[in-house]
């Protein structure tokens, strides 16, 4: 799999010769410095973008040539995203942020509220339903983001630097939550530049200059 970007008159090869397989219920860390291509790889694996060349098969489906609408449908059913910056809407409460994906899916109001409340309770925020992001700590905001990522019960979770904006204690709590999701059966793909965070996964894939340079199981 290759990904090339055209920048004016220059072609930038973000990913080169990526040959990778991730199994169901794996906990994988994709590690690399800034600019290494790890976020681009996440975008490919998470169906946020498609390869320039090569194939990508997700759960038996070839997705490399799908339309934007088809990719969006796959993401809504199979994938949950957790980002470093939380990506919460500031004017909405925790409950409203979590139920947002269900609004787009046309789920009726009573069912949305029930599922969003349950999702927040599952991440330990049952007493923060009506709080807006600026009324929550960084760790609590990330928990809201995780609850939102889980609202459609996706089998795959992509976590892009999920502890990057958190203090040490909150970071440990978020990693413990990801480990619990893995034990529950979710496939976890963690994107990080932090080797200590990566070591908490079961497998480390190291990327540099768009090429996989290491792929090993954590002992």
C-alpha cells in the first residue's frame, strides 16, 4: 500500500510499501516520530482516506476504491475514533456530545439519550451528564470522547495520541480504559510517539519515513 501527496510540483510519499495485517481483538501500537507517516497510516486503516495505490481489505471488504459515502458508512458501523484534542463541541453537554453520532444515524431521541447515558456511565461519568467540556478536566473530556467513540458499539477503536494532552494520572486512567475495552473484545489501534505508552500494547509497529521498520510482539 502506498500513499502519495501532490504538493505543488513535488510528490511526497507519505507511505511506501506498507504490508500489514491486524487481527481481530489485537491491541496494536503504531509508533513513530512526528512526520513519520503514522497518522497517515491511521487514516488509511480507519477509512478516513484511501491509498494512492495498493489494496486495503477491512473485515473481508476491499475498501480502497469506495466512495466517500461508502467509507462514511463503514466508519459509522465498524470504527470508533479517539483523538488527542478530544474534538468535543464546546457548547454541548457531555450527554449531547456523546449522542451526536446517533443523531446522524436517525436514532430516535429516547433511544439516543438512553444509550448516551449508558456510555457515559460505562466510562465513569454518570454524574457529569450535563457538564460542558470547559467544566470537565482533560481526563474527563477524553472519557467523554471515548464514550462517543463507543456509542455505536464499533469493533475497532483507533486512538490517536489519546494521552498526549493529559497529565500522568489521567493518562494512566485512559490507558487502563483502553485495556479494558481490549479485554471486552475490541480491536485497539493506538497511534503514539511515546515508547512507554506503546509498550502497553501487545504488538508494536514502528514506522519511519513512511516505511514499517519494525513489527514485533511485546514480551
